[in-house]
């Protein structure tokens, strides 16, 4: 049997090398408004952000069965999306107008109100059907900005808040870095699962099952690096801020069971990835992994950055030559190099657990049990 001092040292070294920081005693605050209103606003928000992805997914899956669509047949999707952009923009402006009401409103709040109006107007204009790059690429990115901002304001209106603060200490930065690393691993696992499912259903699956035949870029209509970057912005804002974080925060605020949260997010992610065909079921891994990370640590920024890094790795395909094979080892080396520097800054690699919410925010709230 090893000596107690040796055993303690082994446990400490294992904790330092552990992928994730220890879990803190976090809570999710309860909403200050009736549960029905909270869930109704969440349902409206999710419809706004998921309609276009779901409709386009249905069109693509129908195409896998040989259905051919004329441009005028799909005109209604663009028109409904214009309506979604207008509703989201008006909703956001109204939220900012309510916050600007009063006699002692700071000047910066009025600038927020003006920014919301400008962003909403630009979003509606770029949502209008047009063959230009503004409608095809810029419009979805602006719509993601509006809906992500709206999701934060909806949470704030119900006195709940998705924690998006920047890490203030070296230990916090190390914790966020490890959470982000776990998020990238979840993305890579999902990407591998997607690839395996596509190959499996193409080769041995029944012919009646719809399976994506081309690449993901061609299915999404991405034809260049600018459109690719804007698509990443749209995906991160829609999927991480709204579908995952806003859903978790608002459903926890009305004390819905955790299994319902996992179910809602997984179904929505499958719908948003319907262009994969039957292989879209692989999105369950992506959804469940990120919901678990947010329930455990309640940190938004690491989820967003990890998703952006994973999607951004494929930008190398637009460069001359074939460098995609080098992205994984390059990202892994960069990750561990930065982690070593953060461990030194945090003090010999010790990482503190995320601190609990302030006592006044946590008072009377249900303890989190993912």
C-alpha cells in the first residue's frame, strides 16, 4: 500500500490533469413572472429562430425523395422569414424601450435603444428575398444577432440571467478554458458521429431512408469563405445563445424537470440539422453534451467559443492545398500550450471551482441538479 502522502500527491496530480474543473454549487434563479408567460415567450422565441432551418430541412429531405421545387413554390418560406425578422426586431426594440422608460435613465441605455432599432431595421431589410449576398449571407447573421440579443433581454425581463461574464481571475480563465475544451470535444464527437451515420446509411441502410448525398457546405449553400464565416456567426448565436442557453435558463426558471430540457434541445437540434437526412439523429450528442456542460457550469462564453472554433476549423478548405488533416493536431497543440500558460498564471495548475451565485440572487432558488 502506498503511503498516505503519496496517495494524496497522486490524487492532486490527477485533479490537475483532469479535463474539467470541479463543479461548483450553482443555482438557477426562479422567474419573477408566471410560468405560463415564461414558457409562452420561450416558445415564441424558439419558433422565430428555428422556422427557417426546419423549413429548409424539410425541403432538402423532400428533395432526397425526388421532389423538385420551383422557386415560386418556396417563396412562402422567404416571406415567413421576413415576418420572423420583423417580429424579432419589434420585440427587441420594445424590450429596450421598456428599459429606457423612466426619469433617471442613463445615456448609454438610449444608445442601446438606438442600436436595437438600427439592427432591427437592417435585419428586416436583409431578410427581404433578393439574389444578392446581403440576403443570402448577411441576413442570417444579422438575424442571429437580433435573436441572441432578444434572448438575453427576455431572460433579463423575467429576472433570470444567462451567465456571460468574462472570467475575472486566472483560475476562472483556466476553468473556462477547460470547459471550452470539453465543448470542442463534444463538437468533434458529434462531427464524427455525423460522418459515420452518413456513411452507414448510404452503404448499408435501406434505400427508403433519406441521407445527405453531397457535402454539408453544398447542402447549406455556402460557396465562399465570407459566407462560411457569417454562417458560423449565425449558428453560434442561434444554437448556443437561444436554443441551448435561453432554453435551459427559462425552463429552469419555471422549475421544469431536467429531462424535459434535454428533450426540447435535442429535438430542436435534430430539426436544425435535418439536411443530414436520417443522420440528423447524431445532433443528439451535440445537444446533450452542451446542455450538460451548461447545467454543470452555467458558462455561456466557453460554449460559444468552442462551437465557433470547431466550425471555423473548416475554413482551411478555402485555402490552396489540402490542410484539413492538420487542423486537429494543430488545435490540440495550441489548446495544451495555452492551458499550460493558464495553469502557470493560476498558480502551479490549481483550478478553482466556479463560484456560486451571490446569496441575494440564489436566495429561495432551487439547487441545480443536472
